[in-house]
């Protein structure tokens, strides 16, 4: 199923909207501007305010720059309020480098990588 061409909605925005199940003007009308924007945001995309204005313009059948400043402020406040209700991100710090520590005993001396071999091969002196 393809997305119907909507005013103000470019290819990237259309792809985001498709990903969240919004494929037509009717779909957008059913959920509204802020909910459509929040679905994109909750899906993990990082939409800017231009998407918010573009969706509103698509619903009003006008260019997104024609949306009055008062309405833009209402949209921003509603989007901010909805964003505040989102659960905190699950970002965790990256894991540090993995190191392996091997503990050897003197009884390992005859095997490759054994205790004695470890010191013999790394002592840095020529004791011949």
C-alpha cells in the first residue's frame, strides 16, 4: 500500500508516518496533529517542529509556514506536554572494554602460556 501524497509531507516524513501506520489524510485526521507527531517520536525517530507544522498544514490544507504563531505555540505546548508523559529513555552508558584475566598456577608451567613461560617470554632481558 502506498501513501497518498499529502501537502507539506516530503519523502522522509511520509516514510516515518507510514512506519507508524498513518498513510492517508483520513488517518491523520483521525489521530490529530499532536498524536501523529508523538507516534513518530515514540517510534524512535527524531522529528523536529517542522513535522509538527507540516502535519497541521496538511490537515488545514495550507503551507506549513502559513500556520499562525498562536497556533504554533499551542502545538508546541501540546507536544511538550505529551513528551513529558513519555517514559524515560532506556539509554545506558556503553559498556567498557572487555578484558580477560587468567590466573595460572606453577603447575601450568609445562603448558603453552603457562606461568613460567609467561615470565620467560616477557622479561625483556637477555640472560643467555
